[in-house]
C-alpha cells in the first residue's frame, strides 16, 4: 500500500497538484474537523466507488490512518485501484504538524 505523509499532502496542495482527497470518517467526525476532503465513510467506500477517481492520485484520510488504510486495501483488492494513497497519521498528524487549533479527539 502506498502512503503519503501530511508534509507531502501539504506540498501537493501548495503545488496545485491534481488529486482527490477522501475522508473516510463518519459525518459527525468530519463536521468536527476536516481538511477539505470529500466525506465517504469507510462503510460506503466500495458502494460509492463510482465517486472515487481512477485517473488521478486519490488520498484516503481518517483520524489516525487505520480506517483509511482499510479503505485503500478494499479499493485495491476488490476493485483494482492502483492510484490510492493512505495518509499516514490521518487528521491527527495534520493537526499536530500544521494546525494546533484544529479540534481533534
């Protein structure tokens, strides 16, 4: 499984690199804090795979990196995706590195 650090994600954002960010947390978690990804909870990733692109890099993100790793595995193993990256450390790592005021839990 490919992984991306929060530093690399920030660099992609700053460079204007084309990618899709999917937040696999539950809606209440997403409402509490997010980094502007599209919210598709883990349970719906395979069901809503038509919303997940195959032609550009896709970064899967959650609270700590565990659920997003699961999402990556589901997409790779069940649907043949080869362009997915797990965000190492999830939103907790993002908050620690770039946004100390971000609400984390």
